[in-house]
């Protein structure tokens, strides 16, 4: 059982010992720390906070604890109930709220939950503010409101529909074109809130929708991370239904993956590539993804005469780089689409609408669309080290060994070769180095990873 506190929020497994797991006490402490920071930051006694949750079994319990902790601080809460991460993000500015909390552990299994924290723009907090909240929680520096100054809870249960409205009103989303294409789509929403949002969006687009695991009851039928090995049921149903494609999202609907008509994965990395290709063809500009994302986005961006830049891993870092680079689309290679014309947050609803418009305009199959993009293959590995080894020194040794190559140390060490790259990142909680590689074939990517592991062991003397 685990409790992980970080600048981006708190996540852990439900039950167990206070301080070691995400217990009711820990949920109250961290919600109270966020509320205390928000009151200081806004210099107002009654800030407004939007709260929404995915469909996890523990969600209702955690949400009641979080909302009533905020009420106890004198904060007014707008309760979205079952929601998605991007829905909460767009609700914060629409409600002129001072912040937001999303209760979700993203792609983690059902025993996990988390508090993700937003600012008044509906964007994730930066490191400085996240650190302040951790310090407040560590020192129990809360001052709760007296009885006449308690906050209130205002329920609003129509925000997913409002979110769909926002997506359909985006200038590049062509509802009639998608409707006339006559698509048939199978949706796997892992029994979370994507089962409300994605079929709702598709039906508004006039798409024939076959629902698989779309009941938002929190009983995940398979590992909720949208990876090939977890999606055999979706693959079989796409083929059986003779569907044009499959769509899958994680429990909080900020990661999006597609499946081709033949039951093969389109590839999470290529979700952003395809959407960016479409957006850039209509509105040329710049793009951003993180250092561990595919080169294919760089290639597509350059094809449209744009400038591509890479950020450190993490949505906050991608958004910061996007703003600095005036990027018109960006995101992460895990299927996260960030489209500033909507908002600065990963949004699967936006991704679905852009992708289907692109596909309808191309008048081709999903597999043919995939074949039109540069073909890269990735490998993801890790090396476990003993606690006495200095990970930073090992990474520095790897950097020096490749000093004649193009090297970035923005986030760990990334070495770019002519036709491949390797990115090394250390874990903040254990002596592990994560190894990401990409090359022109799976065999080359796997071999580069094995060669890197061998080199790291040599440097470490193990």
C-alpha cells in the first residue's frame, strides 16, 4: 500500500494506516492544505473551488471528505459529481472559480485514488505552489472557519454536456463532415466517466457507437492504462462489429488511444501526431511534446513548416513550453492532446473530435492514415539500482560518454542519434533509472535499450 505526496497532488491506495496510504485522514489533511493555501493566495475568506471525480469505487467517499473539508475552511464548492479531468479544467474559468480539485488516479488500478490540484485558469499548479501546499500539510497549518463563515456546496451535474458543447463549437471540428462519413465506432471507457463523455460526444457527432465497458461504476474490467495488452476485448469487438475504429480512454479521460479497423493499435504516440497533422494543415504553427515522446511529431511539424520543441516530462512543463513557444497544439506521447484553442489541459474529447474530422476529410481507413506517418518504434525499460549508488553520478557518466552527440539535460539525460534516441530519467522515490528509446524498428529500439542498460551497469560498476 502506498501514499505518494508530490507538488502535483497526493495519490495513494485506499485504506490502511494514516500517512502510509490514502486514508480519510490524509484526504482531509491535503484538501485542507490546498484550501488554506488558496485562501492565502487569493486573499479572500470565501474562495470558490470546482470539484469533480472519476467513477472509482472510493470516489464518493473521497469527494465528500474533500468537499466538506473545504466547506470547513469557509470555501464554496461547485460539485460536478461524476466528471472528467478536462471537464473540471474547463469548468474552473467558466465558473470564475479560484481553483479546482479532480479526484482521480488516472490510469492506476481501482484501489488507487488521488487529489489533482488546479489554479484559477483550470491548469495544474506549478512546483512553487505545490511545495507550499506540502509544507502546510506537513505542519498542519490550517485555520478553519467559525460557524457563521462556513462554505457551501452547489451541485452542477450538466458540465459534461457543456464540455461537449465547447468541443463541438471549436472552429476546426466539422460536425456535418463527420456525420456524413457514417463512422461506426467501438468505445472502451473502462467503466469510468469516459463512458458518459465519449459516447455522448459521438452521438452528437452522428457517429454510430458500440459501447464496451461504458457503465461508470468504477469496476475496471481490465488494467485501465490504455495499452495494447489491456485492450484485447476492444480489438475483438472492433473486428466483430466491422467498425471503422475503436476508441479507448483512461478513467479520467485525459489519455486517448485509437484502434484501427483491423483491431491493431493506432499507437498512443500517434494520437497527438494525427491530431497535430490535422490542426497544422489548417492553422500552421508550432508544437511541443515532452522529451520521451516520438520524433514523429517533430517530423509532422516540420512538414507544415512549424517549429517543434521538447519539454521536460509532465503536463505542467509541456504547457509552460507551449506558452513560451506559442504552440497551437501539443501534449504527451501517452495519448494526451493539449489544444489551446480549447484549454491548456490534456483532453480526450477534443482529440476525438479533431481525429474524426481529420479522418472524414482524408476519406481513408485508420490503418491507411497510420501508414501515412513516419514509422518509429519505442521501448520502455528500467534498471533497478542498489540504494547506495549515486544515480546522478551514473547519469552524468552516461552524458560524458555521449558528449559528442546531441544531448539534453533538461530532464534526466536524453541523447539524440541520427535515427534513434535514448532518454534516461531517475525516479524520485526509489533507486531506479527509467529508460526510453526510439528507433526505426522495434528490434533497434529494444537493442538500444539493452545496450544502454549494459553501459549504465558498466558506469555503476555492477
